C-alpha cells in the first residue's frame, strides 16, 4: 500500500494571516464556507504566513508552509483541532511532503550559505507517533542541487528526483527519511526528471527535455529506462512539444498527462500491467484549462486545475471523464488529503492588487466519496 503520492503544484507567496489561539487550541471556524467546506483559521498563523500543501500520514493531517520567514507545519488528528510548530534548523520553506509506514518527510528549498549557488534543499522528518519534527542532517553533495525537486514514498522508502542548477538531473533515496543516498546514476541530462509517483510496484518518473523519457525503480535506489508514451518532447525543435503535467498512481494504473504550452492541447496515457501505454481520451476539459496536479486517495483519483483563473477540483471513476467537485472560490488548488472521515483542502487566490497570493485551508466532514 502506498502511503503518499507526490503531486505537482506551484509555491505561492505569503499573505496576512488571521490572529488565532495558541498552538494546539481549536481554531475558530470561519463563517466563510462553500457547500460542505468550512475555512479553518490555523493556530499561530499571524503576521505573514502561507500554506503550500497538505498530506495525510499515519497520525493525521500535515499542512506545511511558513510563518514570518520561518518554515512551519500544522498537524491535526481530526481536521478540527490543530497544533503548529516552527520547523527546526534547515533553511527555506517546505514545498512537498510524503510518508512511509514509519515516518513523514517534508522537503523544501531556499537560499543558503552552505551552497555555492547559493541555493539548496532542506528536509525535516517526523517519526510515526512523534510530536516533533527534526531537521535532516545536511549533506552538501546531495542537498546543494538547487533547481526544483519532487518527492514520493512507498511503504518502505522515500525517493526525490529533480533538475538542479545547470539543468543537471539528480535523485536521492532514503529508507528512514533521515539518511539519504545518491541515486542519480544514469539519469539523462537532456531529459531530467520532472514528476515522480509511487505505487505498489515502486517508483516512476517522467523526464522533460529533448526527448520523452520515463524511468522506473523498485526501491528508488537505481533507475532504469522503460517504454515512454508516444508524446512529442517538450523541446521539439521548431514543432510543438508537450510537458508532463500530472503523474498519478491510481487503482487502475499510473496515469500520465502531458500538456502543450498554454494548455492548448493535452495527451493522457495509462500504463498497463505489461509496461505498455494506452491512450486515454479525457472528457470534461476545454482548451485553456490548466491541470496543475492531482492525487489518488484510496480508489478515488482527483485532479487539481483551473479554468479562466478559477480553481477546479475534479474526480473520475474511469480516468477518462472528469467531473467537477464543488469547492470554495479560489485561483487554484494546492493540496487535498483525507484522514478518517475528514478531508482538508488548501487553495490559493492571487491578490488583485499584485501582492502575495492568499492561501486558505478548508475542512469538510465526511469521506471523499461524499464529495
């Protein structure tokens, strides 16, 4: 069973946050609600704060972001009572999260004097059942990669892939979230990793560059090239190309969605049990609709996107027809997670005055099947 799936989303800026109760106190439920959703005022989210995403691990919900230039995480067992913590050590802000059967890791990046670029990655780990986060010891040969990164986890291992400074591909692997090893041998420099997903079979990553590249790994330690869907590469000479938009491990198989520049066209493919690909004709989209990420929770897949600058959350029963799920107004979806009979949603809305984006966190009672 896969504990966490990585999705693609953009890091947004800060916002003025509401003043709320002390860490660990129940947040005041906002009067703003849309359908089944009720906005949550997170504790200690005063001053300048932002949320980047949410995941669910064995202990409940984890919302991650920052408060007043400090990396932060908010945790909750039930989606109603939340605790906050300034993440210790490290630098930058978490932008991704994943969990195995025994631990949860948050991954971020930022400027640091520890790296010559001077940009690098930071990680924080929380062991299952523990209350506190601990910084992962900095490993200069790995964590000075810079660039961008994506993370996924199976029950047994974490894997991180990305494109570092100078367009160099990189990959790391860890069994416990604390000790990491280099796993980048053989990754192509002309199609560095762009997205990663985890399933019961291991890890799969999509490359973006001069060719359409797909790599697979059972444990995240070594990567092997596998058949790629017949999609034109992102850098296709003078011809139109397509970039990976979503890589989603579902109960029906791994779904890969590619988009052209401007989201004028998209192409979707389902990976079969024999490692071949079958095309999926997507329904429920219009030209210009943006797909920014997605997640599969149990047997239900979801896509994050927007239409005309308004956030959209979509679900499907067959991976072909995607129907909108009612959510509060916003510019886009940052994350979605479910634990027990509660669901948490993170959205963002651009500031019309040109200031930092406004992020909001919502909670809904009932399982995702009821949304």
